[in-house]
C-alpha cells in the first residue's frame, strides 16, 4: 500500500481534489433555529458565505512556494454585498435574504451597516456592508456546549474567550 493512500479508492480520489468554498459547521444547525424549532438553513448558508469572504487568502512566493503573506478577499473595510447578490447566488428571494440576515443580526453574529458610497462618478445610497462579529462566531462555531453543560440557546462564556463590546 502506498503511503499516500488510505486503502480506499474513493477516499483517495476525494482527497486528491481541492474543494473550495463555504464550510457549514454542523453545530450551526443546532444553534440557528427558526421559531418552529427547525434549523434556519437560509441563515446558516448566508453565514457560511459571509465567513468565506472573511477567510484570508494566502499569498505564496512563485519561486519558493513559501507563504509570504495573507490578504483579505474584499475591497472595503467591511464586506459589501447586496440582498440581490445573495438572492442570485443561492436562489433565495430578496425577502428571504433580508429576513435571514435580520435573524443573524438579532443573534449578534453580524451587524449590517448601510452607507452612501460613490462609484463611477455616481452616489449610491443604502449600500449594504456586513460586519462579522468574531467573538460570537467563535462561540457558536468552536464551543462544544455539552462540554460546558449548556444548550445551544444558552449564553455560555467559556474561560478562553475575551469579550469585546460593539457599542458606538
């Protein structure tokens, strides 16, 4: 058996493919719930897209292959997306996108900012920018709530997180 083989042909084939895109932590389906108790799939999908855009891009030296830096994927200080762009990407209605982002914002994992910007010598009002609130994201993504004796709906403060406030 080859040292680069698991001994399972399908696993080896999948392992040789570079998959890129969104990651859906399974505990998000237990954390983000609708009023009826079912997982808020739309919110989970949108949050995974928002997190994707916040994952850094690695910059490598062409000659050595060594990592020489990292950079953000988006241009501005915050991620700029529109309800329409999410709608087209995922097949949701604009209302479904707005409502899912409302729920994510109410949960505290994102904050929406509406700005006036200038592009191509024109002013655009109410342009959506999304701020990812990392302390909340880290709690819902990395915290094993059963380890801390809590449930997904409880506010649990693990000892290794330092809270910061987002007051203006």
